């Protein structure tokens, strides 16, 4: 009597838990020849061991028929069981399956318990011409797609069965026999909106779930970086199918400068990583990487080139930078520019090096394509890949001699036309510009450099003033030797302690001054205490 009771309990347990044993993944159409390579994977989603002896696997084209009867086999909870044909590696049970390949009408695969009370049916492809039944015995109306050659039908979630094959299964391009299924989710990161307000960065973006399944809040995250530095990692809330969420984050600005912020969505089951990254940038304060020299009129089939200079305190990786001309054509940049160093972007490195010998430590980059520089009027703009503008200026090379570059007079001054002039030494690639002078006086000073200079040759001079006050109203006037006022360079302009102004050698009427000696008078009144400062210098205009 005791033995009968134990047998009855085992039979009852097998029946009670049968409903949680499901067809989890099927390879019915392997690449190449099918024979020997087909397989089916079962999953026990229950908390109990199930005895599979005399369970049956069926297949259907026009009708269901048996293909395999299970021998004694204890199927442990939470485990996978791989039944495969003779050439399937790691198959735990071997069977001749010969499933239908779909392609013209509905085919099916069915698992039936030993008492016939439980079935799990997968109907795939359509139309259901032969009226194959589903798990409740009526003509099936929900169909998994046809997997096609080399792919499997797999449950979106191991063991989850709604009796709707069209909802439960997906085509798996990377089969997982004997292991958990991985349903391909596609999360996409929208554009980053980056704003700076009162020294606080505000970032907002949208994350899209482009798939038909939920993404839960324990596995997906948004990583936010400034260049290579991690700012934060945000765990994402649940994202419904074909829906989106808005993500925001704020953090304080540590210092002025260039900020390139990237967002990266991380999710293990994401099958399309190309739409998981976005970037935005902000330039806070004056640009530190500037266009410093332009060589647009080479001689004897020489190479055009552009020189960038880093006037900041940190190195810049400019792989995401480009120079854009007035027509929108681009010249790519690449390399690292260290503080007070240069990057030479050249049309033809061989032709360039045959004419110039820059210092050994200067990086030379030849982009894959080159946009010819105009020999007359041209506008050049330095931008990054997010279209953040570092600077833009217009030059006029109409009167520039061949083999002579246009030089920036001072890299820390704005890139207007008055901050550019022809190079006095032809060209200075990778070296300090010929017209650049760094004036560091310790008292009230008024300096002129170069002196003399020649306006008739397109030259300019820099008027440098240093005052022992943070802010002053500055007036700078130029007189001839007869005491006549010829030009007012600055008139009561509020200037900082160190001021540099550019003068082109022309008078107040726009006429070029004659060769000769002139007197420069600087008068300044401090805003804080109205202290008055005066300095005079002579300057010479040459031929």
C-alpha cells in the first residue's frame, strides 16, 4: 500500500507541474543540410522536478504526428533540456526530429505530457491552411514568424507562456541551445541638450525603446562623460515597448573651458549599439585652440596649410574638430595639441616638407581630403563635431604675395581682420609668428611693436599698455611732429590692466600716413580711484 501511495504522489506531482514545462527554443531549419542538425530546447519553469518518461514531441505539416517519446528523465526546476539529432553537440537526448521548415503555410511543434492532459504548442508561419489546433484545441490564430535558415524560434522570456505563439516567440539570429534566451532590445539615445546656467550644467535627452518588449529598471543605464572622465551613471526606469523616457542631470561647472559631454546607453541585450551614443559640447569662456596661421598661396606646386595653436593650459584632442570654409566644405583635424604648441594641417605632407622644416615635436596631419583655400576673400570657421564654434574669421589675401602666409598677430586677441597681417619672414609653420611679441611690463608702460612698420606692405603694429589698475578708461592718440592729431586709436575705452590694440597705420580719414616719425600719447583714468596715467612713445612708419 505504501509503494502505491508513493507512485501516486510522483504521478500527481508530474501532472501538477507539467504546465510549466515548455518548448523554449527550436532549430528546425539549420544552415545547409537539415538532417542531423535539428534540435529543440525545453525549459522547466516550475519549482519541482518533473518526470518526462513517456512524454511526446510531435510535429505538424498537414497534421500532428509523433517524432519522439521520452525515456525516463528527471527534469530539474529551472533547467534547460536539449534534445537534438545525431550531430548536435551537447544534446542531452538524441532524436530524429525532421521538423517542417515553414515557408508556405503554418507548421507546428507540440509537447504532450504522459497523461495527455497537458500540451505546449508552437505554431509558426501562416496561413493556417490545414487548421492546426493550438493548446486549447481550437484552430490556431496566433503564429510565430518563420525563422528561416540558420535561425531559431525562441521565447522572448524563458518559460513565459501566454499560449499566443505570435506574442511569445521571436526569430533569434544567434541561437542559444541549452542556455537562456536573449531577446534583442533596441534602445536608442536621442540628441543631448546641454546648457550652462549660473555655472551649472543641465543635460537632458530622450531614450527610446524601439522594440516590442519592456526594458526593466535593473539592467539599463545611461553613462555620462566629459571627454574621458565619468560624470555619473544613471540607472534607467522601466521603458514600455515602443515608448520613450526623458532623462535629465545637472552638475556644477568646475572651470571655464571646452566641455564635450557624451552619453552612452548600456544594456546587455541591446542588439544595435550604433544608436546608443550621442554627444554635445559647450565652449565656456574664450577659445584656447585657435587658427594661428594660414598659407593659401604656395609657390611652385607647394602645399597649402593651416596652423592651429593651443594658447590654453591643457592639452586638446582635436580628432572631432574640423575647419569649414564659406561654402561649407570641411577640412578635418586630427591630433593632440599640447599647451603653447602647434598642429599643422597640410594639403600634401610631402610637398610641405620639401619646402618647410618645422620643429620635430610639431604634429603634421594630412587629412584624407582637402578643400582649396581661396586666394582672395575667404571665411574659415573652427568647429567640433557638435558644431560648437571655436572661432570664425574672414581674410583677404588679394594683395598677399605668393609664398607668404597670413599670421595672427596675437593668439589671445579676437580673430578680426585687424588681428591678421602678412608674415614678415615668409611663413613660420610650427613656430611663433613673426609679428607676435609678448610684452610683460611691471609698471605703467606703453610699447609699440613692430616699430618701425610699413602700412604700405599691409603690416600692422601692436600698441601694448599695462596699468596698475584692474579697470581704466584709456585714450590713445597719434600726432605728427607738428602736433596735429592724425588718429584716435582708443577713446575712453574701458580696458583691463593689460591692453593690446592693433593699428594699421591709417589716419582718422582712412588715409595711409606718410613715411615718418609720429608721437603716440596714452592717457588713462582708473575707474576705482580716478588716478590719471600718461605715457608717450615715438613710432616710425617705414616704406
